[in-house]
């Protein structure tokens, strides 16, 4: 009789604790999604900076090209 009560108690206890375990995995999933989000934001920022550098280089080369062209015309 005592064994049956213990088994029943453990059975109900396992069901009552399972939502806590699910919450923990949900929290872990949330943290992982936040990490991936942060990584994506960093990649986007890096790409933006690289694009700005390319634009600056293009503008500088364009200005130098115009200066060289003016020198050749003289």
C-alpha cells in the first residue's frame, strides 16, 4: 500500500514538474533566439559599415579621376 502511494505521488509529481521543465526550455529557446538576433544585427551593422567604406572609396576615386582628367585637358 505504501509503495502504491509513493508511485502515485511520483507519477503526479512528474506531471506537475513537466511544465517547469517546458518553461525552462522555452526560456533557453528565447535566449538562443536573442543571441541569433544579436548576431544578425552585428552582421547587418558590419555590412553597413563596409558599404559606407566602399562608397567613400568610390567618391574619392571619382574625385581623383576628375582631377586627373582636368590635368590632361591642360
